[in-house]
C-alpha cells in the first residue's frame, strides 16, 4: 500500500470513528456500545437512566459518616463535596463541615451545590464521573425526587465508591459494595491529594454564588433531567441563567441538552457562555473541543483542546483524545502520538479506545507494522462492536500481510 493511500485509509478509519451522531446518547440505555461521538467524545450520557437520577431500588437507608483531610493538613474548605460514584456515574451526597466531618444518608434528595460534573462530564482522576464505553451496567442510584424511595439495597451499592471532591485534588476511594445498613457507619478518613499545577477545575466555582431563585431553578432542571423530561429541564436552566448569567453549570447543562438535540450552534453558544462565566471550569472547554472534532474543524480542535489541557492536564482524557486526533489530522504525528498515549494513560475506564487508532495509523505510516498490529488488536479488544470495527479488521489484515512480508 502506497504512503498516500495508506494515510487516506487511516484517515477514513478515524473518520468513521467520528461519524456524526448524537453528541450525547439519549437518556435510555443503548442496545450495544459503538464508537461514535456519543460514546467516544461525550460518553457519560450513555449510562442507563437509573445511574443518573432514578430512585433507589430498595427501602432501607444506609448511613455513612467519616472525615476528610488534605494530605498536608491544611484546613478543610466547606466546598469539599462527598460524592458516590457507581459504575462511573457520580452524585453528590453531601458536604464536609469546617472540621472535615460528614454524615450522610445515601440516596437522600440533595440539591445543594449539585454540580453538572456529577452527571458525568469530567475525565478520569478525581472526581471521575464518566461511564465506561457503552454505558454503566448493573444497579445504581440517583437523586430520587418528590415521592420517590430514598432507601438503598446492598445490590444497589455494587460497583459504588465514596469519594471527596475538590478542584485540583485526587481523592482516596472507599468501596461501598460490602457495606450493610446495620454496619458501623464510620468509614474513617478520606485523604485529598494535590494534583500538582492544575489551574482548571471539573466543577464550577461560581455555583456557590448563585442567588436562591437561580439555584432553585437549576435544581428543578436537574430533577427534570433525572426523569428524562428535557423540555422542562431546558426551561428551568434558561430561567436559571436569566436570573444569574454567571451560572456556568446551568449554561453547561443547557448546552448538553442542545447538543443532544443537534442544535449545534446553540450548544456552542451555551458552552462558550459557561466558559466565559467561569474561565477555570474545564468541562465546557472539553465539550467545545468535542464539537470541533465532530465537525472536523481540526485547527480549532487543536487550539481548544490545548487550552483545556493547559488548565487541567490530569482529569480530562477526553481532551487528550481530541488533541491527538486533531494533531494527527493537521500533520503533526509526533505530537499526536504523545497526546494519544496521555489519553490512554489517564483513560482507566477505556472510554476512548480510538486513541489506539491514532497510534496504529502513525505506526503504519512509518512502516512499523508490528506496532500497528498491536494497536489495532488492542482497539478491537476494547471496542469489538464499534461502527468502524469492520474497517479496522480489514486494515489489520492488510497490515498483518505487510508484517509477514517484512519478516521474509
């Protein structure tokens, strides 16, 4: 295969992986995992609805108490949230007090300081709120609502951890799967570890300044989302930003709804408003980079993803993936390889297997057939049912032939 033809084919393979589709999967569980913008770029909404807001399946409350501390002994800030992460989907359960203590009932309705990031739009690390490729599986718990059950069952805690959440810090995790309602509620101390020179955050720091009426509208919007009523949710988010234009997380949620309904320019506007309202809030930057990639605006995608990574290079594998693809498509293979490897290192839940296609493509272009075979195999192992799996298998066969010929 000639170099030009080879590059054209690999570009096609990557393009199939970026096939235009819903930017967020609908709130219902997909039939099977596919590698599209819904599952690669913004995968969190592919989780079943009951992982993001449905009531507990059970009747007994489980109480949890403990303490949070910074590893250097610094005083605890009241904004430290206690979140429960189940199969990649996260929900804030409460907050630590000024001494770092907390006491919560799992599943209790809680809208105070509830941030958009708790509905699945951060990267790996702390906090991690993204669902794995194809959505979470098993029972999980959401926010409940008026009249809903707030009890829990042991089965409902399968795959659940408890963490503390604070911008720029990684939290220890406490496994909840074996915790019973009658167990000692004290889980001990959760330590927050500094992530280094991280300027950007996974949550918006303007949230605490929202007026009461704006916060109420936002809470109603999140409750409507948990019930899959996006029309009502959109009205409530618009009300929230009308009252408080700096309400970054409300702009962000509004943008996600617009993106799912394919109102792309409106979504761009909302994400831009979120970014302007809180320049250190990285989640809308990641969404904007994803839109650039989806629309094949490669130079813009390089610029947007690079800006996001400058703010926070440790919690957003999404940004590393967008950066890798756009660098590859703008003729910077060495830089693309570096970004793809960073993505794979941070992507512990394997939401971006297509980063392996970047590595495979660059390897094949350089006639590193063994490297290309390895990366194609790894991709197919992680995403065997992807939309582009057939094309990847065909290319793998061709590369394996080239490898066999090179060994003769």
